[in-house]
């Protein structure tokens, strides 16, 4: 029953407000290059809905006149697009080789243990989603991670990871 209700919401047509935002982005490009607005459109959908469903990739593809697979390639290439709902805090740990050699894997393992989830999963309280990340461009500061695609955290020892988790939990108490 739950998945039905959820599935239905995902298939609702794009809202007028969303289409207006799309049009504003497309207007920035010459008519024959409207596909250049694909990242902006994906960002708009994610901001509104929290993630980019396959249906929304299709909606964007139809709007921009491009194959759905081309939109999907953009969605999957960039970390910042969520392909399914994520927790309030998205933790991306860099696991590229330079970081792995400098405790990136240790940091990831510590977080998996601390949060009780595997990489790619969300905690049952909907607070944290743990993901791995391709290079964040701060190899010398390893282990590094990105919080909610915005805040870069460097030199993440297990102690600093614990402080981060406790701090995020405290800053965002659960509404009961």
C-alpha cells in the first residue's frame, strides 16, 4: 500500500512552477542548445522533491527533447543528484585510491559501524545517508568527506567523525 501511494506521487506531472523554472533555465541557451539546461533542471527537481526519480529523468528528457538515457547518464555521473530519497544529512566519504591509502576506508568503516548502515543506505530514523564519493580534490587532507554536497570535512579521524555525527544529531532533534 505504501509503495503505491509513493509511486503515485512520483508520477504526478511536473508542476506549473517547476515548468516555469525549467523555461527560465532553457531561455539562457540558444534554441538549438536547450539540452545544456539538463543539470539545472535536475537540480530544480531535486530541490523540490529531494531526489531525481526515473520518471523525473523521463520528464526532463521529454522537456528538453533528449533521450532519457542521456539524462540518466548525467544523474548517475554527478554525486549531487540523489536517485532515491536520502536522509537529512548525506555523508559522502571519498574512497578514491589516494584517500584509501590515507585511511579513507577506515573512515567509511567507522561510519558504517557507528550508524549501523552499509554504504548506500539510510539510517532507520531518516537522519543519515552514507555514500562513497569519487575524488573530492583534497587528497592531502584525507580522510575527507562532504556533508549534504556543500560542507567539506578534512582529516576525519574516528574521533572527529564521532563529533560530527553527534553535532549533526544535536543540531537537528527529531520531531516527535
